[in-house]
C-alpha cells in the first residue's frame, strides 16, 4: 500500500485497517433483507413463532446478513406478526429498529451456527426441546445459509408438533436446490459467482487504466468506510428455480430430480 498498490477486498471485508481501497462483494445487506422479506410475505395474522439463526460470530458477513434481516423483520416483530422463540437477547432488543455491532454480537452469540451443519442441528434440537407445543405449529425460520438450512429443516421437520415451516437459505447449493424442489427448504438467495468474478476483474482493469471503479455503497470495516462494488442477489424458490438456475446456465436440469 505504501508503494501505491491499490487493494481490493474480495468477498470478505478486510477489517480494522485503512489499507483497503475497494470491496467487491455481493449485496450482503440485501441477502438478509430478502431472506426476511420471504418470511414476511408468507406470514399471516399475528403470533407467528420466529426462530433466528446466524452464521459464525467470527465472520463479518454473518453480521451484515443478520443486520439486513433484522431491519426487515423488526417492524413485524414489533407489530406482533412474529414472536421470537429462541433468543432472549433478541427479545430484549426487539424494540430496536437497528442494532449496534455489540448488540448484534449478543444475539448472534445465542443463535450462531458457526456455519457448521452439526452445530446448526444441535442448536435447533436444543431450541425445540425447550419450546412448548404452542411455540411450534407453523414456524418461520431465519437460517443463514443453505447448509445450515438443511440441517435445521430436517430437525424441525422431525418434530411432531411442527406442522409446517418456512425456512430461508443462501448460496443455491445443489443439495438445497433439490430440497426446494422437494418442498423441504422454502427458498435460497442466489449469488451468481460469475458476476462477482467479472466485477472484480473489471475493477482491477479500471484501476490499471487509472480509472476509479464505479461503486454502489460503502461498508465500514471498523476503521474506514470502504467503497463497495456490489453484485446483485436473487431470491429463488420453487416458483422460479428453473428460470433462475437452469435457464441461466448456472446448473443443468439433469443435476436434479422432480424439476418442473
């Protein structure tokens, strides 16, 4: 950096330094917001049980995803549409439209999956063991990514008091796309890595030519606000799985069964 080299942080934000010029990322706030919006769109009435899960407490992206989700969900928690069932810290903070990083840390500390399938399963089992039958029925689950979503979905699906569930995910993993087709996972947020790679290449080429890349937001890394080049994300469920993932050329139809 002292020699004038431009630094691009790719996918994960480099934190705690001013020695970073740009951040190439998916719109991480939008990931959480789209997950939350899906749950909101499928909820009716009031008192719907809401179970919150998050990624690793050591991963900055987990905080951004959760922030995006919280800012969408919080008004619907405040008006009684959802009732949080598995985090006393989230309940204590449910009146806050936005959260500080320390407040997010308290919630994530209770609901972290550590991006680990086994941890997610164990946590979901513990939550359901302590939950009353009235806290089940039709439930709404904020799961942070596809791998944890499958583990959590399997756990909730095996509970006799859970009659139906809506569960989020992200990454459009092959196994979760099959779960969506089979009706075992509600949605995923598709992050097309082809666009992210191209954005990074375009930014590097622009800098080599002496032209600042066009940015679309900033992310604070604890030291500075880093200009960001954000790639779009897409909500995928059973209704658009073929058009979003097969017709776009991302996957082939013969990788799945039951595709319509």
